[in-house]
C-alpha cells in the first residue's frame, strides 16, 4: 500500500527547509487542463485522490483535500481521513479552512505555474485577513520529493486535416490578428492545449483521453505566431503544415521571449482565468502591458462550423452503433461474478476501438453498478469492481475520441426488476432530460437560465443532483470544453449556433444506486416567432431503458418525444447493425403507447 504518511512527512520537511508554513497542491498542470499527464498527477501522489478536479493544502500540522459535489463520496474512499480533512468546496471552501488555521507571519506557498491569478484571489484574501503571506515557492515541493516521477510526455504531433477541421489555421490566426489590431494589442498568449490544437489544426497524445500536444503559443497582430513545443514531437510533415508564419521554439525558451515582449513594451492579451500566474508575472515584471481578456479561440472553437458538426454527427452514428451492440450483448449476460463493472466496461471499450477512425476514449469509462453508481465520477478498478446486480441499476458513462468527432453518453440500465422508487427517480431524470432537449430559447440565453428545467421534476419530489446539467464538448478535442455550459452557476456566455453541449441530469442515492441520462446536443436556429430563436438537436443515438420508465409520470408531449427520438435512433443506426443487433434495437425502441 502507498505510504501517504511518509510522503506528507517528506513534503513538510521540504517546506521547513525553505521556511514555508504551507503548500498548495492543485489538480492541474502548467496548462490548467482538466486531464493531466502522469507526471503532473501531484494531487493523487500526495493524497490518493484521483478525481479530475480538486485541491490539497498542507500546513505543518494539518492538511485538507477540497472537492466539489461530484467527488464527495470518492474522496472518502480514496483519501485517509486521519491525514487529510475531506472538504466540500461549497460548504468549506479553501479560504474559509485557511482562515481558521493561518496566523500572522505565516507563509503559504504555491507553484505559480499551477495556478491562475483568478484562482489565487480568494486564498490571497484569506492570508491577508490574518496577516499571513501568500508567496511563490522557490520550486515545486512535490517534484523535489517525488523520486520516481514519470517523464514528461513526448507523443508525436499530427496535422488535423481540413476535411475534419473545416477551416485552415492561417485563416484562424488571421481572424485573431485582426481582433488584436482592432483592440490595440500586439499579441495574445495561448496556454490551453485545446486552444493551441484548434488554432494550429494539430492534434497529439500527451494527455490521456485528450488528443492534444502540450505547449504554449503567441499569436501576433502581424498574423505570425510562436509555438513553444518540444520539437522532438514535430515531424517535417507537421512543420510543412504549420508553414513559415509559425516560428517553433523549445518550451524552455518561453521565458526569454516573454522578457523581450516586456522589454519592447508590448501590449499582451492574456486570459487570467485559464493562464498560469507564472506567465502573467513574467510579463508584468518585465515591462509588458498585460490586458486581461478572454482567449480569442474560445468562442470560435465552441461554435462548430458545418464540417465539424457533420463530423460529430457521423461519429455519433458509429458510436451509437457500438453502444447498441454493447447493450444487446449486456442484455444476454446473466448475473454472476464474471459479469462485473470492469469486465463489461472492457467489452464496451473494445467495441468502440473497432472503429477505423477511433483514436482513444474521451475519458475513462465510468462503470458503476448498484451503490457505485451513486459515485458521480466513479472509476472502476480491480479492487473496487463489483458484479452487476441481479435486480437493480447499472450506470455506464463513456465516450470516444474519433478523428471526426468526440462522443459522451450515459445510460442507466435495469438489471432484472427495478423497484418502484428506481422507476420514479429514473423517470424524473428522463423528464428533466426531455425538458432540455425540447426547449426553444431566444438568442442570448445562457445555460444557467435553462438549468432549472432539468431539475424541476426532481425538485417536485424534494430531490436534486450536485453537478452541472451540461458541459461543452470539443470536436476531436476535450470532452469537457468551455466557455458555455448548462449549470446553476451563473454564466456570461450565451448558447449559440454550432455549440455542442451535454444534457445530463441525474439522481444519486448514496449506498444504493445512481441514475444519469446523457445525450450530446448541438445548438441550431429555430424558425418562427418575432425573435431569433434557437433550439437543440440530439447528436447521441442510443435507446433509453423502457423497463425503468414509469409511464404514469409522463405527459403526452414527453411520450411523443421519446417515441420520435427512438424512431430516429432506429432509422439512423439501422444501416450500421447486423440483423441480431437490429432485432434487439427494434424491441428497445418500440413506441410507448
């Protein structure tokens, strides 16, 4: 077993050497992405927590791990409560926890490469409130004691063809340069790997489940660019793709180039929400005028062009066929020790990987039976895997990265006979899903304005769920993509044509079962009315489990939506399935009458 006690002891010894009273360990890397390379899994290494979002703070005599509502069960299972407090970010945010433990003169340290200025703001306020100081660490203390830390990834970079991207990278850079000139800015820093991948029409494999290459970039107002990326990963073919207007540099050279921008008194656009504080400080301290504003690639990347939407559609048809083959196979598997979370997950993964355009999974498959289904981002392991129940629910959330699109689908499947409560909860979740799927809304509407529709059927029964209703999804890019979302959290970004977003309400009963029903949808115009209206169209194609539906809770419009959707699933997947799978799908999509 991993000795986290010794790791904490070694970390505190390293802190003491440099006279620091605390150290912050986020679940992030230098690029602030959701998924990180093994060499950047510092939070998991020090605490055991493997979720995709979290934060640890280690002081001399106490420590805590902070997670959101998706991970409250997972953190209890993975992190020793004798070593770390388990804190819900909403109930006990990091700044409140610090307020009770910091004192005047104490120094709390952090690695400026792993934090944004915006992310440090509340912690800095907490320090100032008690007379403590928030200071950059001389180096990352975790890296100093992680003796067998994996090497940085060096997956080869590949050009992303125009037949999938729909727009050349020269055109993208030209449009950004025009905006920079209009706003009196000399250049913009790109730090997000997906922004760089989209802008330069390149893909990579440095991050699990995410086809990006790690690096940084500068876009200049003269329509040239600097790309900071390990040249060992870049072939002559990719160099030719990038062209003469893109200058290549090793990642370590970024400091020198930023210093020159400062010396030349350049005006630099920098996204303070997503960019590392190290870059911001380097520019500011060396004389550059830093303008904190959005990464100019975010909205164009989110609003998929016609080529990208068509690619998403074709990817989802093939993905839907793989899911149907899996559901048919699973329906024939009798309960037993060999039919467990891990074995059925591997079956689904194998079916996806048979696709000629398959690149990777879009995230590790969430395969949760019975009580494990109530862990929102549960990750099955050989140790945790349990058999699927003879009677009960099985939740599977999965997706693929294909050259022409990214998929993400969740289905909750009945094994044997569901209880009346399970059917009630399933149907309420489905009603919320349908409400989002059917909504028409005026242009300018944000996801936070429609989030309530997904929750209302659950609220009526005194129920809710602790995660957002929808996240943006990239085109052969990040499965979680901003800046748009559907969530209780207020958003300033309106939903717009071409955006892809998930529709995934859920319900989770701790220790019993979980339910989530997720389709990806894209935004398109909706004709009719005095105002410009928009609506959603489903990309995901797979049946809902009718054995879990309580028809008495549905109204006529909801029944019609299910029947219409199921007919579409059958019609679009029909050419991709063999006769046996098609016969099963015909029964699974029969109309509710």
